[in-house]
C-alpha cells in the first residue's frame, strides 16, 4: 500500500502538507522475526505497514500474550512513547518480511508546530488509535473467543492464512487445542 493512501485514510491533507509530511518518511525493509519495538523502551518512531504482518504482545514469566495484529495500511506505534515520550508496554514482532514507512516522532512534532493541517492529521491519528484500543479492550472483556474468532474471519480473513495458530490462540486468550476445536466446529 502506498504512503499517500495510508496518510489519507487517517485524515486528508492538502498537497503541500502531505509533501512536507512525506519528506520526513523513509522506507525500510526488515526481515521476518525482527523485533521492531521492545517493551520498556522509548520508541522514537511511528511505522506504517506497506507490506507484511506484525503482532503486538506482552510477555509474562511463562508466555507471550498477543493482543494485536497489524497488516498492510495500518500504523504501528507505541502510544505511550508517541504521546508521553515514555517507555512502551508492548513488543512488536514482524511475522513476515515487512516493508514499512518510518516516521521519526520528533520530526512529526516539529511539523505539528509548523502546519495546522499536519497537527490535525496527528490529532486524528491519535483519536483513531484510541478508538482501536477501546474496541480491543471491549472485545477482550465482553466477547467470547468464538465471537472474536468469527470477527477475525469476517474482518481479517487473510490474517488466518498468514499467522501461525499459536499467535491466533494467544490473541483469542485460549489454547491451541481450544482453537482447533473452534475451527472444527465451524467447519462441521
């Protein structure tokens, strides 16, 4: 997905503002299993996925808990680092070789002060990330694993083909055995 489409999905910008923003963005290509962001570290970048899939997870003593998947067109950001310039909670791992657009948070803040359109784009970006987080929390608290699996099938069917079942089960908060049961029930 090209950067113009990604930026416009967040908030349409006048051409001059979009050009200023794009001047601060660079393309990077990183291998599968690369750790893009580490918990307990300030991450001074926002990324947008041109191609590939990533997962956000938190680690406990005995396992990793996946709480988000990102794919083409989606932003990858540690909101704690972005908003407060403090260490984030999450690890972000590339599940495929990824092509990403990389934007330095400091450069973006400078642009916020120079261009009201980019400042509004940044506000809209933060609002969208807040809504996404809210939906994730509500889904996790009030929906069953089966309902969340059906939601993945409906809204991100390609994810189910591209992500290993262990990560999907972790995302749903169930074991791989339970996920296999759900999948078998849905086929039957």
